[in-house]
């Protein structure tokens, strides 16, 4: 043991994190504590003692379902574990102990705290300095359990460097480290980086990231290597992007050509085996058919444009005539009204209508009926002269007014007939206008459709010709050459960075050599017949190895010895490992009885001989159904669980139905 113990650091005399006690209560109050488990630094064995053969029957005849795994999960609950197994146990216990919970007395970097967490996940617990469990019920505290576990995580991670995985940027968190130091029993210790059953290691990259987390926690990842890892990751991304760009430039002309050809065939409904172009005038081709279709579409477009022009001209002529007829109709209507007021003897209305007719004096333009200018039209001039003979504002000129009214009455029949004729003509012309509008709209729609049809064919052919010319052009080749040159440049930079990284990783630090020497020493003490152990921090599957091959038993032992080597090395100031490890029944993971007993004996020997005064810088809590070596049963065993009686169960009672199966 001497050569091994000489390798162990003595920077600290106590672990950064360890449990002094774990207590379970059914409801608040000292008198309701149903189980109190004292713990110590160094080796702590929780033994589920199986009854003597034949002394018990059924579920009481085996050391399973007594609470070993539940105790480990409660320890993890006190440390802030939010994993699925912890949450499920908490829910089960809440259904049995609605007011119950767990109390942990912990030491964090030399300071003692008592934390109380309830089984009810919605109920806020509390934490307080000191180790007095009895005072936790009445003592006022400024911190709740959730804030405490957050502060605990921050404290434990404060020395981790770097705090992020260099390649991905993912933060290295307390939950990752906690998963390592308190493995799920369901993960069966089958691989060093298998920490949680069903949840993996909770890192983005399941293989590459755990070794980085381990090295960051152990203080084995220096700044230079961290920078190289980050640089390598960025260069790998840049190289991938550069290669993709080259591939895109190489494929782009062909892809675009296929798209254009596909569009040409689809629009022309042409078969796939018809060639796009041909030099033979008598051989059919897509280009030939499209050229003919384009000519037909262009001819059709010209016909429709001529038809549209005719429709536009006809509508314009009709609207000009309609406007003139509407003016004449309004004039005839006014004359009829004037004659009617004269017949009625309504001087005031007659005078008002006459004033409107005076506006005819300002008429300009052409009178269609007389085929003369308005100023020369006899009809218009007669009305103007008739109205000029008297003043409508002078009430004394009644004789003239009467004569004018009598003249209007004499023309009443002719005015009414002219008005009716003009009104019928206006209605007919308005109906024709509607017909012409519909014809115009139809002609325009047909023209637009034909224009689209005529334009699509030459556009696609022009695009095809353009890409045919650009595919092998000087510019296109220059772009490809530039992309290839950049890709080569990035590849060279990546190669240099990878070489630097490989050199940095091959130059083992003293810490790495020490860890290798520690696991080698542990291996030689357990397997003195020539076996040796080694450590490779860059191995993504088995960083700690032993030289013997013996199936699952030696693989489990490899994981245990790896954890123990890290735990024994944890007192170093340049590391951040808490010094606490919780192993739940590693014997059940196909480890042989003899190896397991020797492993526990080795841990007991380290506890008693190398640290005789109890100043142990680590705490190892392990549960087992296999009887510990006899020399450890007196002192190292901190709790014996016995299925033969209810008092021997962790919760001092059995639960009904399926619940008991989860509370192992």
C-alpha cells in the first residue's frame, strides 16, 4: 500500500462536499423522524442484509425492495438532482408521506449546512447553517432549499475550467458532474461514461463531450488545449462549408439546366426522350417544337391585339356619339318643361327655365342635326332671340312674357316628340355600350393570356442558352477555382491545428501521469498477478483500463477503479471534483463476489491505514446486498437494512402494490 499512498495528494484534509447525516421524516417535527443515517468521511457501506436461508419467505427472503436505491436517490435529492428517477421516487413518497421529506446535513467547502426538502415537489423547503436537525423546524432562515441547491451547484462548479465545452459552447453544469459522481444503478456500471439510465449523460455529443467534462473537472484541460479545441471545431465547420460551396458551384449549372429542361418539357407536354436541340433540320426536338409554338403564339397575339384595337375604337366612337345624344336629350327635356310651364301659366317657373335656356348663348361646337356650328343653328338662335325679347327680372314686361309663353306652347308637341325620340336613342346606345364593354374586356383578357403564352417560350430558351454559355465560362471556372483554393487553405489550417492539438494531448501532464499511476496501483493491489492499470483522458469510451480480460466483471471493476482513482486524486487544489462518490449496488452489475469483497477491503484499508486520524479527503457511499468483508462490518457499515421486519426497511414500512417495487 505504501507506493500507492505516496501518490495521493495531501492538499486538503476533507472533501469539498460530504454528508454527515441523512434523516427521513413522515411530517415536520423531531418526533416524526422515521430514519436517521449517520455518515462519515471515507468508506460508508449501506448493507441490505439477506436473511439466513429458510428463515424468511416471499419478499422478506431477499435483500431487494428494502430501500438501498431510495437512499441513494434521497442523497441525490439533497444535492439538487432533478433526474427522472429522483422525481419518480419523490412522487411515490409523497403519496405515502404527504407531509414528509428528507433532511441532509452536508459540509460544503468546510461549512456545514442542514437542508430540508419535502416529498411534495411543490412545497418549498429550507436550509440553514449548522448541523442541528432539531432546530430546523423552528429556526428562521433566509434561504430556501431551491436557492441552497443552486448555490451548492455554483460553489462546486466555481473551480471548473473551462466552464463550456470548447467545440459546442454547451455549459458544463453541476447536473453533469452530479450524474458522474452518483451513477444510476440502472446504468449497471457497464461503461465509464454511462451515468444515467435512459437519460444518457445529458450532453450534446454523447461520446466526445464526457471526456472533456471529466478533464475540465479534474483540472486536466489547460487553456492552450481549450483554445485549440475551439479553433479546430471552427475550422471543421469552415471546411465543411467550403467543400459544400465547391460542390454547389460544380452542380449548379447542371441542376439549373435540368430545371429549365424540365420546365420546357412540362410546358410543352413533351416526352422525356425528345432531344432539347439538334443540328439536323429534319429531326424533331424540344427547341424546334417550342420555336413553332412561339410563332403560333405570336401570330395569335397579333390577331388578338388587332381585335382589341377594333373593340377599343368602336367603344370610343360610341361613347362620343352617346355624349352628344345625351346633351341633345337634356336640351329637348328642358324645352318640354318650358312649354308645360307656359301652358300652366306658371310665370316664375317659366322665367327660371328660360334663364337656363339663355345658357345656350354660350354654346360652342358643332350641331349634328343641322350639321353647322351652334352659333349658326337656326333652332338655337330662334330660342335665343325669343328669350332676348323680354327681361325675366322685370315684372312690368308682362305682354312680352305672355307672347313668349304662347309661342312655347305652340312648339310643345314638336319638343315632346323630339325629346322622346332622343331618349329612346340614348337607351339603345347605352345598351350597345355595355355590349362593347364586354367585348373589349374579353379581347383584353385573351390578349394578356396570349402575351404570357408567347413570352414564356423564348424566355426559357434564352435562360437555357445563358446557362449553357455560363456553365463553362471563364467567370464560372474562376468562381470554382477560388472556392477550391479556399477549401484547400482551410484544410491546411485545420491540419496544422489538429497537429498542434495532437502534440498537446500526447505531452502528458504530471497530473495525468499521477492518475495513471493511481489506477495502476489500485489494480496491482487488487490483482497482484501481473495486471496493471492505465489512464488515457482522451479515450471516449474507456479512459481507465485494466489489462485483464474477464468479461463484465472486469469491465465493472474498471469503472469502479476509475472513479476511485479520481476520488483519491480529488484533494488537489487545481481540481474541482467534490471528493464524494455514491455507488448503488455495483455488485449487481455482474461483478464477481471475490472481486467485490477485495475492492471493499482495499477501500477499507485506505480508510484505516493511510488516514488513521480520520482526516479523509473523500467520502465513498456504496450500497450492497453482498455481505461486506467481516473486518468492515463493525465500523464501515453505516446502516443495515433487513427485509425480515418492517423496522429493517428504510421507511420502516412496506408500501402497497407497485410502489414497493420502485423503492428498492
